């Protein structure tokens, strides 16, 4: 006699359900990524804040103290008027000792300063001047010097005068210069560019290799 058998239900699937675990892992990774992203954003904002409110790093040598810049006594402009630093009060005045027949460093410095001027805001540009003091007075008449300087920018002008006055000004500003020999002589001279702050204090000395961007940044900082 055959014993009847009942149909057994199919065996339950014994494979563990891993979907909840995967979901939890994905959720955990997302939380970690969110935290990392928040940290990165926070660091970026902190860096920008430091750059914004931190002290300005000047490209030149900052001079300490509040001693007024040495007067440029005995020097005259193209119109025959005497150079008076009081005329530049409230502005930044760049002072450069050079000469119009200079083959290299002088036109390069003037061009760099002109590029810096173009980078300034209109307001700051109106409050920035450059005065080039000739170290070659026998060839640089006031008119010739004015033509040379204004070629680079209308806010640039020149000054010249007797050798004694130029020697005195150069000495007070720490400038060395020496005329060469021959008909087409050149002049060896210190190529630094100096900045007089709006309060009349000689505040900074820029090296010849200063860039237009650095110069513009320093000028804007001096103007406040």
C-alpha cells in the first residue's frame, strides 16, 4: 500500500537580504562625503577671509617711522615751477631717478609704472603721480624730460636742475649715479622706485624687478 504524500511547499530562499546593509553603507558614505565637503568649503572660506582681512604684503621694502620725505630743493618742472612735495599731499608719489636717453632700465620702469596705473581704479589713478628726477641734466632739459615722461602716462612728469641740486636729492634718497664717457655716454644709476605716501612720508622702496601687478597693489594699499 502506497502512502500518499502531500505536496510540500517550496523551500524558502535562504539567501540573506543584503539590500538594507547596502543602503546603510551608502548612507554612511554619503554622510562622510558631506562632512569632507563641509570641511573643504570651510577651509576655503577661511583662506579667503585671511587673504581679505590679513595684512598686505608689500612687494618693496617698507620704511619705518614718520619722517617726511626729503625735499627736492632746487629742482624744476617743465613749466619752470619749483618742485614742492606739498603739492602731492594726499596722493601717492612715485619718485624715480633716471634719464631720457637711458637704453633699458628707465623705459622699462616707466612702462611698468604705467601698466600699474592702468590697473588702478579711476579714483586711485587720479591720486597717483610719478616724478622722474634726471641724473643727466646736461642732456635732459625740463621740456625734453616732460615729453619723455608724459609719453608713458599723463600723470608722469619730470624734474631737473643744477648738478648740485640733483646730487643733494640723490644723496638724500640713497641714489648712486655716475656719468659715463664719450659723446653717447650712458649713466650708471640706482634703479629703485620710491613711494611717498599721501601723508608725505617716504614709505616704500621698490626693486627694479617689481611687477605692475605688485606695484598697483602696493599703491592701492598706500592710498587706503
